[in-house]
C-alpha cells in the first residue's frame, strides 16, 4: 500500500511539473512562453510592455479557458508589442474560437501549419511529426537556440592533412587512402522548430524595420 501511495504521489508530482509554464528569454526584448494549462499558466508571466511568443500548441481547454486566454492577449498584445501565438490542429478549437476575427486582439499574429479547420495568419510548412519532435525536445531541456538557429557547418583545415598532401609518395605498394579521401563522419540532422523559428524571424524583421 505504501509503495502504491508513493507511485501515485510521484505521478502527481510529475504531472505538476509537466503542467508548469515554460518561459525563455529569446533576447532583444522577446519572451517565449509555453503554456499547458489555461488560464493558470498565464498568471505567472511578467507584466505587458514587450513582445511575446505564446505557445499554445497541444493546449486543451474550453470556453472558460478561452476567455482567460483572450483577456491575457488583450492585456499584452499591441501594435508596438505584438504577441506571436503558436498553435496547431492539436490546440483545442474552443481556445482559438474567440480569435478567429482579426479585430479580436490588436497586435496578435497567429502562426502554425495550415490545415482543414485551422487557418493561421502565417502558415508554416511542417509535418505533424516534425513539429511534435521539436516541441518535445524543448520540454526535455533542449536549448531554444538549437531549435531556432540553423547550424552552420564550417570546413576545418587539418594541418596534418595539408602537410601530407604536399609530400610526394613514389611507393607503388602504398594503398592506404589519403586523409582527405577517408569518409568523414556525417553529423546528425539538426532538429529545428520551424514555427518557433518563423516567429523569431518575424520579430527580428519587425525590429529591423523599426515597426516595434
């Protein structure tokens, strides 16, 4: 009985951790906020006065939760301090219903993968599987930068290989492949969150244009 109680307690604690909002500073005045439970997760964030990326992908809720979300958006979003809302078809339709009108919230931009029944302001091409993997990676502690900024592979000059290339080998029996002919390890493909990436890029573009 004691063991069962401890297991239930651990499960409850895990659920509580999973339900906590996830907040990250994306730099240049932009805050990323991921919510799981509405409207409770919206109580903690700092006051309005700067742009937000609000991630409600996979969030569930009904009409009462939608009202709380709408109130938060109206408090935080404005033309100078936009809120970039990330959503998808897994987001409860009830949560998004009050936002269907462009006049519902001034300064709100909805981004996501377009699908039947979900028509975001900015459509991003991403498969459901890819989006889920990227979303889960951040839950598991991946750095936001790794999901937003594409890795740039730089060629590294190996001094030993360059030196060997300058040597003339006249031996006909030496069949050892040269260093520059040996297969190089291929890095694992980088996991990118295209929806989050597009929101960050949009924020940076608006900054560059001095629109925000």
